C-alpha cells in the first residue's frame, strides 16, 4: 500500500478494502496503520477511501501515530468527498482519546467550510470531541457557532453539542448563548435538545440573559419530551445565577402537569430553586400543592421543598398549605418530614 506501491490497482484495492472490513472487529497492528496512512496518498480514489475508512474504524481502539494523524489531516484536502469525510470522523476518534495539535484543529476548522455537508458534519463532530482537550482559536470557535445556522441538520446538531466548551473558552460568551437560543427553535429535535443541554451547562457557571431563560421556558412546550425535560433542567441550573421571570415560573407551573414524570420532576426542582429569589405567582403555588399528590415521589419531594421555599419569603395560599398538611400521611418519608427535608 502507498503512493509508490506496485502490482496494479486491483490488489491495492483488495488489500485496503479487506483492512477496512477487518478494522470494525479487529485491532490493526501499527505497521498496517502506517501503511494505510501512506495509502491515503494513492492515485486510486477507491484505495484512498478504503484506507481512510479503515483508519476511522481503527481509531476508536488504536492509538494512532503522529504520522497517521498527519496523513488524516492532509486527506482533508483530498478531491474525493468520501476520503475527506472519513478523515474528519477518524480525527474525531483521535480527539476522543487525546489532545490534538493546533494544526489539526485549524485543518478541521477549515473543513467547516467544505462544499459537502457530510464533510462539514464530520469536521463539526470532530471539533466537538476535541473541544474539552484541545486549544481553539477565535476563528474556529466562530466557525462552530456559524455551524448552528448550517443548512445541514447534522452540522447543526454537532455544533450545538460543541457550544458548551466554546462558551467556556470564549472571552465574550454572550454571542454563544444567543446562537444557542436561536437553536432552540430548530426543526430538528436533537439540535434543540443539544442546545438546551448546552445552555443549562453554561448557566451552571455564569449568569445567562433573561431572553435565554425565557427561550428555555418556551421550550417547555416542545413536542418532544426529552427536549422539555432538558429545558426544565436548564432552567433549574439557571436559577442558581440568573433571574427567573414570572412567565417562566408560570410555564414551570404548567409543566407540573406534563405527562412525563421527568419533566414534572425537573419543573418542580426548578421552582424550588427559584423560589427563594423570585416571586412565585399564586397559581404556581397552587400547582405545587396539586403536585403533592403526584404519582412520582420525587415530584412530591420537590413540590414540598418548593412550597417551603415560597413560605420563607411570602404567604402561602390556604390550598397549598392544606395539601402540605395532607402530605404528612405520604408514603415517602422525605415528603412526610416536610419542606426542610424534601427535595434536593
């Protein structure tokens, strides 16, 4: 294998194809990985495609040499889109295992502008994998942010997954938060999901804007339960550092009736965390009282805790107090012990 290998194209194709088939189930020795790296410069496109695919599959279980990684980076300029795409995903496998160098990050950043969507998606995915371990330039971070507006759905999905790390590194994370807020309105479920997760993780570390929290409140009406769930979790995270508006608290109150227990649980937890610093509307307190009769014990625990937090700063309605009194006979000990013990 390699650019100077003899014996005709058919044998080289056969060898590269066989290694690509074997790489999905077997460890490939380093000497063969090095040969595959050289094969990515073969004059025959099929050989290059098979070599890149074999390395991509092997990268998940093998520690590639710098020479092979360099060959993958060079392959990002290949005329064949399949070779470029396979190279991006192989580099992502490398990035899962170790820090990748600045030249590799730059090469992947350049691939974000590739004419083929599958290459842009692979480069975005690879950079998402590299985000926690490798150094990003401002240009690469901006390009990842632009990926949230890409016409290809997979690019947007992977870009949303990378945004948490980008926000950590950016000197001005406000632009990242703004892009994530826009992504909450994406037509693809996993883009919305990743955007909500990223916003929640950003909110754990720093204050986020009221418009971002409001957008998460709107996401509580999403048609997909897992998006509603992570939106409620993100609001709960934001309640540590950010103000929660009356409208968002109202949305959380309505979410206490969601058909999914995870959504109800996290909505109750978000209200409990927000109650000490934000005015909780009476109708939300009443919804908490009703939640004390929920089938899910964690919902009841968080509801009891939230009512207790409201009671520290404002009068609690009679209905909610009556419900809290009824909780003294709850089957769960933490709910029976009252607001001070319930929740978490």
